[in-house]
């Protein structure tokens, strides 16, 4: 378990080291990815009940989680496109990658914790 948690956090952080040209925006996007995971985690249950979707957890994982995830993750890229300096335009892909890595780190950790406790 410890090795899996180490690999799940260490490898993405090593990848981030190569992307730190515009460090504040990249680290902010990385943190937003983590926050987006937490928002999806919090909002999935209430949306599941609100929409009255039946079928259990698998249905939630297919119909609520992924669309919500894909709507929330690229938020920093959209903000930078609207309000950021034009010098960031070539680096939008890096900001998007940082959001995805932040989300993936949290997602993988929760899967590992659930697997270990279940």
C-alpha cells in the first residue's frame, strides 16, 4: 500500500518539475485539479439523488461523475484564456495537463484508500 501511494504521488510530481516555467499558474492549475476532484466527489451524491437516477454506484460513475469532471477540470484554462496575459497562450496545454494530473493524483489516492479499507 505504501509503495502504491508513493508511486501515485511521486511520479506526477516529478512530471510537474519539468513543467514549471510559469510556476504560479501551473501549480495553481494543479491545485485546481485536486479541488475539482473534491467538488466532483461532493456533488456526485446530491446530483444522483436530485436526478433520480437508479442503478446504484455504477450508474453514478458513468452518468454523473465523468461529465461533471470534464466540466470542472479545464476551468483554469478558460480563466487564463479570458483574463490571462497573451504570453500564456502557448502554455494552455501545460495548464490543462496540470489540472488533469492534480485530479488524477487525488482520484488515485481515493481508489487506493477504498481498496485498502474494503
